[in-house]
C-alpha cells in the first residue's frame, strides 16, 4: 500500500516483493492458522472436553511441536539471508524450476514444507487417536462436543491431504537438485502434475482450516444462547462431510 500511494515509488523492488508475497502466503497457511487451531485450541481444549488427562501420545505431541518450530525457523532464515522463496505460496512450475529460479530460494520452500507436513501429520494422528480412544467413560459419540467432531474431521483431512503436498515438494526438490524430470515437459514430465498434487492438498486445506472455526462457533453459540444445538447429529455429520466432499473439487483452482 505504501508503494502504491504515488507512482514510481521504490519502497521494495520486484524481487523483494515476490519474496514478501510468497512468505506471507506460507506464513498464513502453514505457520499461523494450522498451528493456531491445532495447537492453541485443539491441544489445550480437546483433552479437557473429552475428559482425558493429556493427548494420547505426549512425546509425539512434543516432537511435532519441535519439528514445526524447526521448519519455521528454517524458512524464515532464508528471508533474512535474502534468498526467501519467491514463486508464490503455490510455487507453480516451471517458474519454480532451477532453470528459471536458480539458487536455494525454492529449496528452502521444499524442505520447510516437507518438515511442516511431518509435524502436522503427527498432530493429526494424535488428535484422531485421542478422540477415538481417550474419551471419559460414558462419553459416547452422541455426547461428544461438536468441537471434537470438528477436530476429528480436520485431522482426517490433514492426514489424507498432506501426503500429496509432501510428494509434490519432494519431486520438485529432486528435480532441482538431483536431475529428475517430474515437471520437465521436454523430458516427459508434466507441469500439470504439480498443480494437481498441490491442489489435491490445497482445496481440502481450505475446509481443514474452516472446520475448527465451525467447531468453535458450535460451542460458543449454545453457551451464550443457553440452548442446545438443533439437530446435533446432523451438524456433527456435516462437519465430517465438509472435509470429505472437499477432496472432490480441487481442479477449479487450476484455471487462474
């Protein structure tokens, strides 16, 4: 905005803008909203709501945190070194290939996202086991808070969506550093392969991010209105179906 106040401003150059734009997207998606919902809300509130003393696997929980923190420090180190990822948070090839983006900027993206995916997968598995196995005696599914259904849906979504993103970033890292040709059309690869794998993750991710907010809303509204949620089982099923159906419609992201 500062740059656009007047024509021909030079607050940031084109290369810096690309880095800031990309880092903003990566930060919001991978380093803010996912850890805010799963960490701040899920880790603290979910065991309390189901009557568990802790998450099912506390050490794995700690591991997921440290891997997450490490991936964040790793990616942000690139920003301070002046070689931050610069091809957008969606990192489309061939723009992100070594031919058009030499240096290590995209390598930081690939490795950071791979380790971030490991962290989120560990957390998702931990949530699923905690919800399925650690509920207090007498807490059947039809008595479990809708907040917990929301986190169950989001965790299943993460568990199934993240492998495609991890595969995508591994392929790109190999293309750039080992000489493979997953995305090199001239050698039989496909640029569309990146888009398909990325958005098979990216579209369910939209719903993975919003479903915990649905869960929070379905706890806050009944508390303040002093009324039970109408059609509790349908709301619980809807939260699960939102994530499930989200896996079916990724391709509309590929026409921008």
